[in-house]
C-alpha cells in the first residue's frame, strides 16, 4: 500500500518530512488491549485449524449502505479442537453459523466470535462451516488509510463503491480467520450481488454472471485459485467497462484486464501502457508474475490505489508521479505512474511473499518501495535508480522502529517504506555484486513462493545467499532508530575512523572516496587507521550507503 504524505513547501523546494501509516497502527504505544491480542496473535482457538478455502457471498445495498452475506469456510484440523475463533467487526453481526445440518452456538467478545462445536473434531479431518452475517459496515472516511466501505458516486452521479481494509483487517467487512499467518491454500470464490445497472469487480477471474430480473440484481462470480491474504480481497462496484490484452512473460501468456469507469476509458487506454513496462521490469528483477492462473487486473477506484491480489486498484488521475507529486523530490518520479508500479510491486512482495505477523509489514512495504527504484533502473538506467532511492531519504523520520510489536496487530513505523528501501539498497552495495543481488531478489520469490514468512526467514535467506552475516545490519535499520555515523579525522596521509550510534558488534563494510579514489573500509566501534599514500584532501562516503558522517578533531 502507498503511504500518506504531507508536503511542506519552502521556497521552490518540496520537503516531505511527514509520513503516516495505515489505520493509525504505526508505532502504537502502551500495553496492547485484549482485542489487539485476539486480533494479532495465533490464539489456541485459531491454531488447531487451517483454512483451505473460502466462498464469500455478499450482497451490497447502496441505498441503505448495508450488506448481507455468508462465508463458507473449508478447513483442515491440524490437531483436535472444539472451540473456534471467527472474526467480524461491529456494527456487522453474525446471525447464524451452520455445520452440516446443525446450527452452532456462538458468543461475541468485541471483534471476535467464539464458536463452539458440540463434539471435538479429531486431528487430520477436513470439514466445513458456513457463517452468515449482515449489517451496516464501518464506512471509510479516508480510504485506503481508514478501512471500511466507501459508498461514493462517480463524476456522473452513479454509485461507486470500494472496499479497503489493510491494517484494520478484512473482518471489517467479511467474516473470516483474520490473521496473516493463515491464507486459504486452495484460494477462494467471491460472489457479489449488486443492483442490475452496476458491475462488481473482485479478485481472480470472472467465471459467470447471474441475472435476477425479479430482484433487479446481478451476481458476479469471481474465482481465485491461489492462496490470498485477507486484506488482499476486495470488491469494487460501479459503472465499469472492460478492455484487455495479453502479456507474453516468463510464465507464458498472461491475461491482463482493465476495469475502468466508462467515461475514463480513453485516458486509461493511454495511461495503462505502463502495465507491460512494469511487468517487464519486475519479471526481470523478481521472477515470473506470481498469479498467472488468476490473471492481472487493474481496477479504477475513487482513492489512490491498493495492492489487492490480482486486482490492483488504481486512482492516480491517469498521470505519472503520485497524484502530481514526485515522492523522491528528484523529478525522476514523473517518469512513471507511481501507483501502477508501487501497488503492482506488491504482487511479489505482499501477495506472493506475505508476512505472518503485522509487525513484519516492512517485508511488504520495504521491498515494494525498493521495487520502485529497481523499475527506474531497468528502464532509465542505474544512476536514475540510485538518485530516486537516495532522494527518498528526505522522507525518513527515524522516530520509532520499522518492526512493530508481535502478536498484537501493531505494525512498525511508516519508515518501513523509505528507510526499508534504503536499507535494501545499502545491503545491495555491501554485497557489491549485481548478479548475486539479482539472484537473491529472484530467489526470494521462488523459494518463498506463495508462502507466509517472518522477518527472521528473510534475514537469514539474504545473509546466506550473500555469503555475508548481515544480522547486525538488519538490527540497526529495522529494530532501532539511529543511523550509523562514521566518525573520521585526517592527519596527513592517515585516516582515522570508527562507527558511532550503532548496535553492538556492528561492522558494516562501506566504500568511501579519498581524493577521488574508491577505497573499501570495514569500520566498527573501535578506532582504526588507514594509510593512503598521499595527503588526504577530500573524503566522502559512497552515497549509496545510508549512513551519516562526522568529522572530528
């Protein structure tokens, strides 16, 4: 997902000092509430069963801003269990839960429903329940940063309805097991009923449309064959028209569909030429698009955009940059459509590789932020790619850590975007081998294909493939707020240097320029010296390393 940006203009210079995250989850303080723990942890009532498939069926009633639906949940028991946790946030309410021909008993505790089976279900059993719910869901006041339903109108006055739920959780509009560690292994079906004059677009492929003349409704049946994270599920309803193309990529012929409002089609046909360019760059860097079976879809919405799996949403005014802005402050951001590139980058990092715990959201956002400058490098050259990521440092706050609090649904700070991207760019330069770096990027998506992961897994993978212990680098940038400071002084031909403001045993190698000549150093917290061979007149750190310098006497 993109970040919300506050711009301050000073003279002719744009500064971007304030980044704010999704759903106010970034950097929350204080003791977590019971509801946060129930939402963010793998409770005993969650751990004994594994979701295999969802069939979500939901009807939208625009005039009353209400919905009514059901979710058939096919699951397999990992171990024996009798009590199940199902999540649905008020004011929506579950009205009935069936298990075969029986109705199950349940009770509510805030956002959680405790579901009780009459008899314990043995381990290794495949089973099914169906959850029925209805009500007037939370209305999003600032999508996508506040989750819920957006009951809007398009420029021509037609109903234009969108769902968003990153951070706050998919349970804000549909009942499910709302935790990132468990995705439906066999994908899901999504059946959406709307007034007959509207079109409903969701994830995956459209399988059929049923018309109900008596009720004056249509039901659109969509199918996702791959695992999908809950917040990646979305529904968009409006006066849509469709056009399509095919992209011949690493996985063969990829079906691409565009769903836009009828009066925007001409602009969309022009602007969406960015999509094949995005796919070409990202398949180069990350490997084949992860969801060939489900196709790629770009869907017009009323808000800037989101990374809904195989159904990326777009509201960037059909212009380059991010709503007429360049987030890097370099001008390079106007060379491409930020929303198409950033939100599609999440198909690899966020949807293919997904976090188990919200505290590790940086895996989604840090890598996807970094994907922007890899796109730039692929199409415009390495210098522009470097300028773009380095320019984005002006947005980093360094007020709280990137990693959040585990088991509480608390994400880390908004620095997961630009600081995360600059950390990865720094690690690339530590490795200093572009072919190895390319292999690591592609290898991550291949070896963690359609998996949920932890930060520890990502750290270990990169260190192992790089042949370098990067654990202290990750500690420094992910778990702290201080940027390493390389203290140095020169005395004739001698350079004296050491790190300050670093975690214990931090010894990140760095390249520097002395009198215009590149030199490799491996500083640590103890004083070291380097003899150059001539009087040192000029000293600077290679700009691709995200560190500070301090000259001391």
